[in-house]
């Protein structure tokens, strides 16, 4: 009997996870044609069709659904065997590309690289910067191995490890807050709302806890694209904004920002390290997540 090779099995798992040959091919760094050939080879070896394919959708067949758990278990066992075989000598050199938001990467991950590299000299970490949407796209395309994100929705076929909670606070410049006639309970609603983009991804953490407050009731809304730009404008006294607590804790401590609402009244998220299910370095990504959890947000 001919035995299937591990890479073809990984291709099968990828297609089963995405139900899209193009996306699955990106995730395993193959062309759609090459991926299709590997799946066809498996179907020939097993003597069954694994997927029903039309011009509009891809579905697992009953046979494909039956063997999927066994294939995943087999791949896990093969990864364990590789780890056991390397235990005596330690792992060889390997590289991981990690996607991150600009501000989080610059304030937390970049300053942590020296410590991370010293702990695992055989591991080379590379960073890819972008916004949350960019990171998920690059992960789908396979141009990064994993991404650090606080996105609420984790796409199907992804694994993740929680890193740190992300709390938010509503802030204004202390000069504004100390101005005569400013009421911290109501006057801020008369200021310009500062946020990243038109879907108000930061202010939603406030709006989700007080849906009676219509963000469009602000006299003006200004979109700035990055958290650092929002912070700059808040410090200038240009308006009010919801910002991650870790990112503004020093400005709150030194008195340049005044907090109008904090952890108790705003929603929160969690930073996660996410990657594709079945990634060949999944155990290493879990270890990296454990290391990052031990490094406080700065």
C-alpha cells in the first residue's frame, strides 16, 4: 500500500479548515495547482473523494469528514516524534515571522527581542508591522507565521494563545479637563471625538457599555489612522479619545492626561497570538506565547 506523505496530509487539513483552495494554498505556501495535485494524490491513495468541489463552494465529503480527526492526530504524533528525536541535541535553527500593530510592536515586542533572542538563540524572530486587518490578511496569505492581535473575531481554522488583557480608558488633555466650566461627567461630549477610522474601533469600547451614547452626537469626529496619532492629538487638546491603558499609563501618571472613564466602565479585549491550525512550528508558537505572557506590557 502506498502511504501518504505528511505534506499532503497538511494540505488536506488546510483545505478542510478553509474550504477554499486558494486560501488554503496560501496558508501552506503552495500554488493552488500544487495544492490540488496533493489532494488528488491523497484521493487516489485512499480511493475516495475527500471534497465536493463546485464553482461556488468546497465541501468535505462524508469520507473526508471521517478521516479528518485521524489525520490531525497523526500529524500531531509525527510532530511529537520529531520533538522526541531532537530532545538530545535541541532544535536546529528556525525562523518565525510575527505580525504586530505598530504601537504594540514598538512599545512592547521590539524592546523584548533581546530577551527573547537570548532565551532561544536557535530561533530567529522577524516582525511585520501593520494594522489589525493587515495582520489577519497576511496570516491568511501565509506571509507571516503568527500575529499578535486584539481582534474580536478569530477566523476559522486558527489556533491562539491569550497573552495579556487590554483595558481601555477615556481620556482628555489635563489642560482641557482643568479649564473653567469643564464638567468631567458631561462636557467631554461637546469635544471632538478622535479615533482611528470611520468604524470607530476605539470608541466602540465605550459605546458597547453605554449604547445610549450616540457617537454621532459629537460635534466633530476626526480619523487619524494610528493610536500614536490619536494620542498626539489628545495631548494637544484637540479632543477626547478612548485609548489602550497600557499605551497612556505614563501620561496619566505624569498628569498630562486626565482619565474620564476607566476599566470599570469600558469594555476590554485580550491580546492573542494566533496562527493557522497545523502550523509546522505550532509547539514553538505556543512556547513563544508563554514567553510573551511573562513579559509585562510597557
